[in-house]
């Protein structure tokens, strides 16, 4: 009871202090998060948890919360589009470096290369004003027909885990949130948006999850993207077992879960089954599952306000972790010659030569 009264008095002091507590970078992170959360209205909290353009979530001017820009991808910051279409914006100041793909990076077998890769990607994302870079992609390659194989780190869960951790650390050193994806079992192209993957627990734990677990528990990744497919009948972007039981429960993930674009399908499930930021749904932004439909359930008492608070809190936490409110946030560098040298070095080390003993090749 004393602890609760102390928390109440502390928050009261924060709210009425002349200088907002959440803007003081010397204060503990969680106290800053709670202070800012306490200042938000219902509509402002909702605005944090769904998109307001193809690749942004709304800012809140009165509190100095900036618009958050998300961007693909795992190998370099994509050209600017939109804001409300997939057409290129036609800018000439958005040229970024391009890094070798994920399979090439893993072929180096070198965590130092992964760290350098992440630092380059994070720096360029920061220079382009991105809060979240949508990578790395680490699904296990299990069929050659998967259209995203080139992004992934191969077939081996151990190698994937060894490469993903320094990659994430490199990105996040640059005050940009990495987003490990697609969680989980996004391993084929056919019916990837609807197929239900039926898998036994041992295969799930030993093959498909180790890279993600390492990303969370060793890499400290700030964001996780859900997959298009289903796991045991439930969409992965709002899957109670995958997101609540494993990711947030067993692994202790404190960051936010973002949907893949158009990967959200139900308001109640999105609210209760672990989704924190809805992106890319093919509807007007106010009609997103976590927008007005979610508000109706909250106001009707069907879902407690604490559910919304948890989602808003996770979004704010990632903002504080990437220092968006702090004057000393890193600036980043775009398309620097040193970045090109890093890309070349990684590409050189990725090349694997085979000795043609006995004239085996060509077949």
C-alpha cells in the first residue's frame, strides 16, 4: 500500500512539475514512460498503436511526441513513398547505401561482419529520419520457392542466432529500433497470408524459434514483426500462444509487436493476443482494427483500459530507448564512402569457393 501511495505521489509531482519529468534524460526510463503515459488522452493512446500513413504512426504535438517513420528493410533503407500510396515520392535526397542480402551476410560466418552491417544500416536509417528499420528477417529457409529466402540467414537455427544478435546490436547502437521478422514460421510463398502451419512443439522450439529467442534475450531487440501465416489456426500477428505466452511471457519481451502490412484481421484478437502496433491494413486509418473499433470495445467495457495502456506503454518505451526525446540523439550518416567499403568487405567475405576435386564440376 505504501508503495502504491508513493507511486501516486510521484506521478502527481511529475504531472505538475514545471519541467516535464519525461523530458529529463537523467531520470529512469520506466519512470519517464509512466509519466508520459499518464499525460495521454484515450484518443492519443489509440493514435500511437496504429498507422496514419503507409509507413508512419502519428505524433502528438502538444507533448512533443514525434511522428514515427518505419522503413524497409533488412539490406538498406528503401526509397521514400506515399504517404498514402505505394508509388515512389520522387525525391532525390533519399539515396541510401545497399548492403549484401541476409543469405550473403550469414555466409560470412562472422559476427563481426553482422555488427558492422547493423551499424551501417542503423546509421543510414537514422540519417533518413527512421524510428524503426524493418529488419533483420530470420525465418528458416525450408523451401526454395519462398520469395523471401534471400533476406534470411539460411537453414540453420544456430547460425541464424549467432548472426542476428550482433546485427541487432549494431542497428540499435545508432538510436534506431531493429525489427526482427517474421514471427514466426513464414517459410513459404504459397498461401502465405492464410496458411495454418501445424507443427509439433519440438520442431517449433528447436528449429524455428531459436533465432527469435536470441534476438530478444541476447540482442535486446526493441520490436518484433508478426508473420502473415497462421500458427495452429491463429494469425501470427495476433496469436495468443506465440505473442503472449512465448514472446512476452517466457522470453520477457518488453518492446512492441508490429503487424506485417495487412497482417491484422480481428479487433478483439489484436487487442488481447499481443499486437501493439497495426500497420498497412487495407482500410481508412480510423477504421483500422486497433483504431475506432478498438475504442468502441474499450468504451463499452468489453476490454479493460489496461490493455490499451500496455500497448501505448510499449510504444513509448521504444521511443525512449531510441532517445527520440533527448537532444543528444545520434544523427546518422547517409550513403557514406565508409558504408560502401563495409558493404564491399561483407560481400567479399560472403563468397564461398569450392575446390573442384576430381573434376566433379560442371555437372
